[in-house]
């Protein structure tokens, strides 16, 4: 990587195991008093830079020798994929803010300055990713009998086989494009693998060669496995498609000389913008918008490190990017594709030990079980099959009259969608609130929405201007002479795949008040219902934000009276300024606050006189921490809520979200124990955020036993 000089103070950093750390000065209480002093930009970390820090913590998992080798490879690829999405959404948003001349957020960093800081910090991260690949994982994989072969290491037999494979499988689907006045620079699809080729000589029409662009076929796998006979005894060997293109690109230009071939990839803005107030049909408008998604303005160029500067300048000019947006790559530009090796290699000793999730509702009449007691599932330790079984039984139960469900992400071949289709065909009244604007799942959601409608499901698309991010299922069942409502609410999506990889909570209940609240919410989402008053639930964008603020302020009042104010909250991200200021004020009043924030956090803990009583930690382990849990001490009568919402501006103010209480004291104690106390005790997978904005990896003290929260939950199975 080419070093860059920052335009301003270096951004906050995570402290990976092999990365040197800056030592910024600790902030102090700003001048002034009261609420206004809590608006000082020095008290706020930047959301985008904090999100980048999370990817450093993911990368640290790839660097950790205690993590199984193939899982380290997976973490490396996840950090690369996360960075792609960061550029597609977060960086694109900042660049848009620069173009519009928008003001800074609470941290005071102007968008133009922030864009430069992002490129500086991202360049450091990319450099660390490829050092991890080239110097650690690739050699260690080779030592373990898993070769990802560079083209410089192929022997003669491997080269012959690969050339034949290239001729038979790749050349027939390639369409190389020479650049000349009649063939201008082509449109380059977002994140597609391309090779720019320098040519010498004349083609069949007598035209002199200069440059050509070859795009890798999207229909082919990005990694090729060699036959065992060519891999070597006891080994498995793989070659990246990018290596094949670079090695055999001369076959595409017979009669000409290839003077150089350099892989590159461009990342584009992928945030869809539909003016919902100006369209008559959201689904139709989204379909139109999706057609051009892959060709939105560019935000990043990755290119081979040895590419000549004139070619780099040509590409930057075509993509309308500045010099700070180019990333010189020593390795494959599409490194995240190497994750296929994790699935292709069957070496259990190099992966996490498998586990069998609990089946809490197995072989039970699920409606009787829920009517008897509330049921709580902690995924992935508790199987998601319980949720699937609830819906499957409802679909065929003759006493079930209606099913209503929100759908944000469901995955391919969803059993959830299958059950809703079956329920509709069985004559039940089925309503699905489908969020078409779920980022990167828009096409999938349009497809299953069409399928649901064809089956007779009433499909609605939520509320104009507000994404429906709530996770709720309502089943209306006839029991004797009365109707009873059964409810499922969760912190995660109705997605079987993520339920195995993410930690989330599910509540199943027949509580009449919760059932009535959920019914009112569905009426609100499917029609033009007036404002509603809910008895048990908090709801964005109406009562959740104010409800959180009121409970934080209540703890502050208790502490001011000498009582033990206490707040513990777990979420994925935190940036809402009013909530941050309320937490600062509560800390000043003496409330002890623990925040478990997986990703971006703009609150700065440990500032003398402001946030002395606030501790922020992030857990990065085998599973992606996704559950949202809020606990408020309330003078010995604690409130405990689970929610679909993080403490982000978008979740609290611009989305439809739900926050539900755990009313059963036994279940509430379990949630407190498993998702809060358990993670506060972690000294292996936890990172603590300091007042200087730096995350530091926790480790057991001299008298402490090593403790991993996720491992403890697995060992309890």
C-alpha cells in the first residue's frame, strides 16, 4: 500500500494485536455547565470511523492464533466484505454530504475532512488485511495442506491443466473489449473483477493495440480446485480466477503481445434512493431503481500494486475519483472470495467444533406450551426451529383464522415464506408486511412478495418514509367460544441462516396486552390508522425514543437522591445525540452504566466529569452479536426490554421498530444472566473502549480465570 498523509488528526483506532497505537490525549470536561456543555464535539466519536474500528476488531480474529485456521480465513473475508459494504453505503453517504455541502454531525468533523480520514484509515485497514493474508494465513494454510496457489508457483503439469480449464470454461464466456474511438471506456459493474490489459501490435483489422478491458464472468466460480493428482499427496490446491485471467489473458488477443495485465475492481454507491412521496407504486419504482444500482457513482478503486501510474490515472479519470480513493493491492482484489475455501475444505480440526442447538419446544403442542407459559429462545443456542414450528403448525391448524407477519430479511428458499403460502392456500387470512427497502435484499424481497401475492397473501409494503424493521408475528386462533392471540417477537430477522450465525432473542407469548398491542401495530402498518396507545410495547418512531430517555432520566433522578442508579444495555450501534447526552447526564448524577455495543459507538466513555461512570465494551467472537437488550434498575423493580432497534438515529426516529418487555420474572432473570452479566464477565472476546477513542482487547487479570461469554453458552448446551 502507498502510505498516505492524513489531512487532520488521525481517527480513533482499535488496537489489534499487531498494530501500533497512537496515544491521543484524554478529553476533559468542556468549558461551561449543564446540558450545553454536553454538546461539545470533543465528547463525540465519529460514527463512520467507529464503524471502521469494528472491522479492525473482526480482522483481529483473523490474526488470533487461538482461533481455528479456517475460521481465521473466514474472519478475514468477513472484514473484507464489511469494508465493501462500508464503502458502498457509509462512504457514499459522506461523499454525498460533501457534494451537498451538509454540516458536520455531533462530532464536529466536516464531511470533506471526514472523507479524507476515512480513506486514510481504510488504507491502513486494507494494508493490514493483505499482510494478514500474505504473511500469516496463506503460508499457514499451505503448512496445513491447503494451497492457494499464486501463478508464480504453478508447476508445469498444473499450468497445463489450468490452461486447458481456462480454454474450456472461461474463454467461451469472455468478451474482451479493446479501447479505441469506436469502443469507449465501458461501464464497469460495481465490485466486478476486471483486468486492464496493455497490448502491442495490430489486430485483424489493422488497428494498433493499446488497452483492453476483460471482465471476469459473473457466472463462474471465483476459485478453481485442482484435481487431487495435481495438488500433491495429502494436499488440496486452489487457484483464484483472477490468477487465471492474468496468466492466460494472452489467449484472448492472438497475434498481439501482452505487455501487462492488471486486475482492478471499482466500488460504487449502492444506496437506493426512491422519493416515496413522488411514486404511485413503491415496488415498481424499486424495480426501476435496481436496474441501475450497479452503475452508481464510484467511491473506491482497487488495483494491482504494480499497475503503471498512467493507467491508474486513466481509471481514476473515468470513475471520477481523486487520488485518495485508489487502493494498491498486493494480492487478489476480490480477497473476500477466498471464503469459498472454508466451505470446500472438509477439515473439522481447522474449524469451530460443531454444536447441537436446544429444541425447547420439540414434540409439543406449541400453542398449549405458549398458553401455559411464555417461551424464550436464545439463538443460536436455542434452535430457530421453534419459530418455524410455530408458523408451520399455524399454517395447518384448522382453528387458526389469521396470521400477520413482518418480513425484513428471510433468505433463499425460506421456510417462513413457504408456511405463509401454505396458510393462505389453506384458507387462512394472511397478511405480510414486506419491507422492500431492506438493503441488498430488495430484489429477493420483491420476488417473494410476488410469490406471496400469487398465493393469496395480502402483502403491504409498510409506511411511506419509514422502513419497517420490527420483527413480529401474530396468530389469531379460535379456542372454544373465544379468540386468542399468540405472538412472536424478536431481536433478529425471520431468517434461518442468520439465526445459526447471530445471537438473537425470541419471545413467544399469549399475553393479552402484548397481543392487543401487536394487533394495533399491524392495523397501523396495513391501513391508515390514527395514533394508537400501546399498553406494553414501545414503538419507533413514536414512543421508543422518549421511553428510553425517560428511563435514563429516571435512573439519574434516583442516583441524585442517593439511590443506586443502574443501566445495562446491549445493542449493535449507538449514535443518537439525545440518548448520548442523557447517558452523560446520568453518569454525572452517579448512575453506573454498562454498554455492550458491537459496532459503531459515538459515546466517549471515561471522560472525567462527564462519563466517568460509563463503560463501553464490544464482543467479537464466533457468533455475530445481534441481540438488543435494555435493562434499567428502577430502584429494585427493574425494567427489561428486548428490541429490534439499536440506539441509532435511524432506528429511533426514522423506522418502525418494536421494543417488548420480558414480563415473566424467571425469563427476565435468564435474559439478564445470559445476555448482560455473561458478556460483562467476558475477558477473552471483549474489547474495552477508552476515553481516547481506542479499543483495547481484554485479557484475564492475574487472579482471573479466562472467560468467554459465547463459549460459556455453548458449554451449557
